């Protein structure tokens, strides 16, 4: 599946590693995606609320309350395998690894479980690019 199709068909995005700190990339990028009409579900065990949404300690807890379409990761590459397993377990459609985050084994495994995987790519930059080209509507 292309990034365009993934963004078109994912309305609820769980953001693993979403920081409450407005200066952090995870916060700024998630705020942008929220402004574009996506529902952002914060995954941060040290927060109770971020961007006006309840924060959850993990994907499993979030999925008990929300249908998660896409899992967007702001974690170190070595932290990705258990996140990929949890994303598959909750029935997410895709796994998005932000710029600088790659884990080929976890990506291959996630694909084998039916997830669409994007690695080393900023979701905000990709969304803005597709929107500027008229390939994605708000």
C-alpha cells in the first residue's frame, strides 16, 4: 500500500512516544496531523492527557477504547519489535516509523502479519507533500 493510500484510509493514529512537551517533534507533528482531521491517540505511560486526548500506557490499553488504524512511532529503532507485535495484535492497518527510525526485521515481520509499513519517513512531511500535489484532501 502506498503512503497516500495508508494516509487516506487511516483516520485514527496511535502515536507511540508522543511527548506532552510542545517543543518536541512528536508533539508538533501530531498536532499538525490532528489539525488535518486525524484522531490522535497518545501512547505515553508517563502522561494522562496530550493534545486534548487521553494518553494510554500502551497500544493494548488504547485499543480497548479506540479502533487504531495506524501506529506512528517516535521511539528508538531498537524499541520497534515489541511495538510491531502489539500493532499486529490490536489489528492496526499500518506501522509508521518516523524519520531516522528503521528496523528491517520488525518491518518484515509486520508485513508478514498484514500491516503496511513505512520506515524512516516523517508522516507530516509526507502528508504535506501529498496534499500540495493534490493527491490528498484535508
